[in-house]
């Protein structure tokens, strides 16, 4: 029997996986409270939280051992991303680790980036663009990696671009490659572009996992409210108009989680076999997270739409985080091309 045959259908966690997820769940629960999240909205970034996270080894773990890192698998990284999303932590961990892994693949990773002392970001859009572009970490990144034609290029700025307001409360900025103080070609041709394409798949995969955690926490907030709110002498959670949407949220969480872990396993072990899985996880969660977070707000009624409600903070990120990579519809088209090419072959 092929030693991977059973694992292709079994995405349960090992004891080490569970311990890893528990450690990061406790970390974010302690250090990324809703008050911390609110305080960081002006910049989209909490420097103190980022330094604590780097001290935990969250950046070095993502780098392959061959490049000096700890060699975590993508399944490991989805677990961290899920906990980050659960607490909507204002740190650019997903963008940074995807950029760091890309730099490692191109032989250009530095110790400063691997440790998180310098933040790396990338253009997560699938659309081929030239000139000015919107970068999710553009206002805080020390190094910004973009695709320019058939080249992969690293940009640095003496003065970082100004943050632009966005629904996801991200440190997003318009970046003009022509205005960069330094432009370094990291690679060119098919191999370099393949590395960049993989980084974009990883970004979508980890963003999907973060949205899984976000939806699960949103569901918990709504469920706790529904259990304590009464109408006609019974908890509103017993009403079908409340209980059925909550059940749909459970389905979204479990479906998205399983799809993300499956995509992570294939990207690690058989990257060419199921190339559609990572963008599929992203498209699914991009659509369902917004629906689930909206319903959580509706369940809480007037309280849910108040500016101080936690549900509102989750709702705007559920809608805004997927847009950091451009139009999710571009990922849906990518899935179609992958499947069409497979059928043709």
C-alpha cells in the first residue's frame, strides 16, 4: 500500500499538533484581547504583540530547516493561523511567513527577516498588474516582494507608504515600485515565478484558516448571547430562526477547517496533485465567513451593530481580510483553469 494512501483522506491532528494549537490559542487569548485589537485599528499593527509573537518562534517555525528555520509543515501553520483569526490579532504574521518562505525558496532569506526583526510582505493579488498596487502590509513592511513581469523583485522604502483606510483594518498601503529606494531582483523565469505562485497559494490557504478561527469565535459570541437572551420565557437559541443559522456556522467551520488542512497536506506532500484545493479553501471561506459574521451580528440585534460590540469587529474583518488578495473571484477563475487544464491533459 502507498504509505500516503490513508493520509490523503485522514486530516486528524496528532498530539504534537494539538499541543501546538493549544499553545498559540493561549498566547493569543492572553495577548490579543478585543481591547488590544481596538487599540491597534488606527495603524493595523500592534508592535508589542508582534515582538511577543516572534519571541514565541512563530516566524522561524515557518522557515524550512534547509534555510535555518524550524521546518514546520503547512498543517502546523494552518493551526497558528486559525488561532490568529480567532482573536483577530493585529499582526502581519500570514503575509510575513509567506514572504519569508518565498525568500527562502529563492535563496534570499536573511536572519533579520526570519526572526521577524524586519517585516516582509508581498503583493497577494493574482491579477497581473504593473505600476502602483495595493499591498496588505505596505505601511509597515521593511521588504515588499512583488512580481514584475517575469521577475520576482524585493522593494525597500526609506519612508514607508502611508496607510490607507480599509474595512479589514489592515496596515494596507498603495505601493509604487518606481518610488522604491531599492529594487532587488530575487529571481526570474519559470522557476522564480513558480515559487511566487506557491507563496500566493500559501497566503490563500493561511487566510482561509484564519477565517475559520474568526467564524468559530463569531459563532461562540452569538451562541452565548442566544443562550442568555429570552423571549416568551425561553432562550432565543431554541428558536429555529436562531438555531438553524448557528448550525450552519458549525458546518462552515468544520467544512472550511477540513478543506484547509487537506489543502495544506497536499501542498506539503503532493503539490501538483490537487492544486485547486488551496484557492478552493480561500474562496469558500471568503464567501461563508462574511455570511456567518453577518448572521452573528443579526442574532444580537441592536447590540450587534453597535461600535463597541465584538461581533462588529469580527464582521468587518470577515469581509475585509479576503479582499487583501484582490478580488476573490480571481481565485475562483484560477480553480476553473486548474480543473480545465487537468481535464485537457
